[in-house]
């Protein structure tokens, strides 16, 4: 039997990996924009806060606790307290460690104003994404203030 037409090109694993990296990267870069816009729905769409393994850590003098999904959702509800914010995310690296796990690292230069008080700093971060039902979601993140 003779085939007609052109055969469909099957993306190479490198092509698929790059597509997955770009998907994760777009989510990583969407978070600061959503925080600046106080867009709670977008943020909660990126984070899998209902996953039992979800947690976030902030390694700062003010906050050295593990935050679970319920606490994180309360934190996001409090975004309305932000009078202003800016997060410049750079030096971002996305590593796929499995078909359904990506680790992201980078640096945030941030500033915010809450209740008339200005804060600013530089933080290093690492974020773990897991792909479930075809969607990448954050299941863990860690921030350490470095300046």
C-alpha cells in the first residue's frame, strides 16, 4: 500500500523538551505579573495548593516557616493589602528532570509597599513544577533573601 501526502514530522525529544521548558518558563514569568496585578485567580491556577505535598518556604528573618496550601491561599487572599509591588525575575533556569517534573531556579529583585511601608530586596529562588493531567503546576518553592 502506497501512502499519500506528506508524513507528519514527529518532534524530536529535544523539540518536546524545549516546548515543555517554554511552558514552564511562561508560568514562572507570569507569577510576578499576576502578583503585581493582584490577580489571585491566575496565581492559584499556577500553584497546586490542594496537592498534599505542596509547600513553600521563605528563608528570611521575618518568615522562616513552611507554608502549606491552606496558608498559601490565605496569603494570596491578602494581596489586596499591597499598595504597590514590582518583581523583576532574572537568571531563570528551567531543568526538566523527568517527563513530569521541572526544577526552576533564578533571582528576584523586588519591592513592595504595604500599609505605607516600603520593602525591597533580592532573593534567590527554586521552584518545583509537576505536570498533572497535562498541566504544569507548582508543588514546591523556596525563597532566600540575599540582599
